[in-house]
C-alpha cells in the first residue's frame, strides 16, 4: 500500500489502434550490432522478401575508403569468390569486396502481443507487428568461393575419370516401388530440414526498393502509424467487457503452454515444491524471490523443516547481506549462458552482480551510475542487478529491499562469521578484477565484517559516537548530552529520528585563542529525511576547506545528480547548515555573525 501511495496517477493518455500497416509492419533487429551504430546512413543496394516465410535479405555497400578497411583482404576475397573471369554473374564486379549481405531469421512465431507505438499530442497510437526479424550477416559468398576452389581442384587433378565412367556404365540398377506414405511419416517429412529448405526455395523472391530514413516517401509511410479515425466507428471492436478486453490483450497461448516445463521451478506450486529435496526447494525459492529473510524462508518451507538443515542449504545458493539472504549470482547466471540484453557472458555478469551485492553490505544505498562506471556493463544489465535486491527511490538512488535482520545476526553468529570470510574473498577478487583503488574499497578489517551488522541501530550509533568523543575529547561528553536535549526539543526531529542520527566531526579554521575542544563543530550527518545525501556531500566539501564558494558546491552536486539536481534542495541545505559572508559560505558556528 505504501508503494501505491508513492506512485500517484499524474496523467492519463488516450491510446488508439492503427491498422493501416498491421499486415506490413516488421521490426528489424541487429543483435550483433551496437545500438549506437545504426545502418541508417549506409547505402542500401538491394532488398527482397519472401512474404509467406517472412524471410528478408538486404545488401549494403561497404565503405572501401575507410581507414579500417583492408583493401588487400577485400581483393583476395573477391578473387576467391569470382576468380579471374569478368561477367555479369560476378558477385563483386569491382574486383573488391565492396558490399555485404544480411539475411533474416524469425525470433518468435507469435507476435500478436507486440506492437509499434508512436506518441503525438498527448496520444499513443499502436500498430500491431506482422513479424520480428533478426538480421545477421550472410556468408553465402564463402560457399561460392568454396565451389570455385573445388572446380579448380577437379580441373587440375582429373584422376581416373575414364575408369570411373566405365564402372558407372556397368553399375547395377535396382528398381524400388515406394509404399503408401503413413500419416506419421508425412509429419516427419513435413518437419524435416530438407522439406523446409525445399519450401523456402520454391517461394519466389519479391524485390523491393529501399527508402532511407529521411526520405519523403518514408515520412509519408510513417503517417500510417497514426490511427486514421478517432471516432467510435473506427474502434468498435474495443467496446468490450473488461474480461473480453483482457482476453484480447493477453490471449491464452497454446504454444507457450506446450513449451513450459512441467518442473515446479517455473510453476512454483507449493504442493509440488515440497515434494522435492530440501536443497532443491530452497534453490527454486531463491531463484524466484531473489532476496528473503530467513524467518520468511522457513515459513515457505512449511512446518517440520529443520532450521539447521535449512541453514546448510541456504548457504549453498545465497549470501548474507544486511542479515538477509540474497541468491548467488552463479545461480541466476549459470556457466555458458549470456545476458539477454547485451550478450555478455555469465562470468562477467556474475562479477558485476557480486559488486552490487558487496556494495549493499557496505551501505543501504547504491547509485546506479557508480555501478555502471565500475563494472562497464550496459544499463539494462545493471538495472536487472539492482531490481533483484533493491527499490528505486526518486532522487536518492536504490535502497536495499529488506530491513536489516538483527534478530538473525544475533541468533547465528557462527553463520555470520562464515559469511564474513566469504565476503573477504569476494572483495579481494573485485579489487583485482576492477582494479579499484584501496581507498575506494572498505579496509580489510571492515570487509571482514561485511555480513555483520554494518547498519547498526540508532541506539548503537549514539553509543559509538559517545565512545569516540570520550576517547578524543573527554570534556565533550557534557556538550554531547546538551546537544541531545536540544535536538529532542527541535520540532523537526522526533525521538525516533534522534536515535537514527550519526555524528560527524567537521574541522574549521582554528583560532589562536581557541581551546582544542573549541576547534571542532558537530554537524548532523543523517536525519532520515530527503536531504541526507545532499547534506552529506556538503559536509564532505567543508571537511577539506572551511570556506567554499557556492559554485563549488553547485558543481559537486551537479556531478552527483546531473539533470536530477533539485535547486530548491541546494538552497535548503545551504540555509540550514551554512552562512554567507563576503561571497563565501561557512558552516554555522565557524564564524561570528555580524551584529546589527
């Protein structure tokens, strides 16, 4: 319910169904080509299609004057394909490999759930797709080169062809009569590769003319992506009951039901799940939930499950993060698999996800930009990692899904210690793989405590702060108690907030007449409000210099938040924490305010 309240409806948009191109619209995908390197500006030499089979071939020119093009290799390939002769059947008439071909393959047989959407003037127009095709380079020219090579070999080495011909003349001929074909035999023949190849070759090619993205004809065709009539007459089929409309949006798919495995790993029927061994039950649950508290896991396993056995099994497939269990990366990304988004191998994905998990052992918040910078992985892969174990909070970053499970940590110190050792090894590997500076990673001593209660309670934080102050400045205990009373009296800070704050010492320029205890100022580091991250960056700036210009603060926050930087928040934290004198900003309490 809390999530629903945080996600109000801010706009309603009308959706229209356009049908002008519904039987002609294809989505072309280029899976081996980065999205930033399109073929839009390349010269398209030819295009053809077999409509029934939805098979497309494109021919594009290669820039032979590019500094990345090897002309000697291009000439050698053309020579191997066409030989020395020159005629109209040559693949490369310029005696240089100056073009490449692309051939399509279907990604799915059922595209009824996919559509192309276009937005204009507060309206979304949807056109159903007729097909989704993946275009990959075709190497048919290599087959032609191989045929040329065999012809040359046969011409140079005739062998005993006369003897072979003589033997063929006296070869016995056996006549056979075919039986009537059974239904099963016919089905096997229809599904055979040879039959499919024959059917593909029989359908004639339809040659097309390619128009570029910015061509006027292309612009004209794009207008058909908009619904031609917004009246009820053009959309009568959408006047359905809610159940009928839902059935139209998500029709039952016999193909998907047929392909779905019977194993409960997909269905997750609790009755079927509990018939499996305990290790398999926990593995299947963790693959689906990704993050879970141990108490919740035990409730899913059912009564009678031995907690000790469950603890042994969970450690095989999950790691301890903030007292909760997060599924291991190699369980989600098994060996020899790859990312569905970028094609990155599983080993690289596991390292990137382990980095995200490790970050959550150090802090409750993780910034997506930082993860992408360190791991060098695509945005979709990074988003998957974070969605496995965190929730996105606007203008703050990604917050770990579950609260810190202090109860589990207190009851199972042996498990916590074992997990600490595992995280030490993972941290060492991450340091080496990502070549991270030592100051970026937590010290080894802290890393050993990664699975322990790093995110302590408010009471523990206050006690730790007290101990630190006593050790450094014995006389500051009285001031600290006074500060607690003042904070409790502050209307903007409730007693619960007071327990959650952390004290941070911030230096300011020492005065010659000041005592050592007076050369420190206490600043509120964490109050649990939306200004915490901005305030902490501000205090980090002042920890290096006692006076700062506003543009320095503005630039630092802009680097962290980019376009999401809220100017009102900047003004608010400056007003709360700082004072301005002579064009410079100082922390409150570090300079004397002029008296009027």
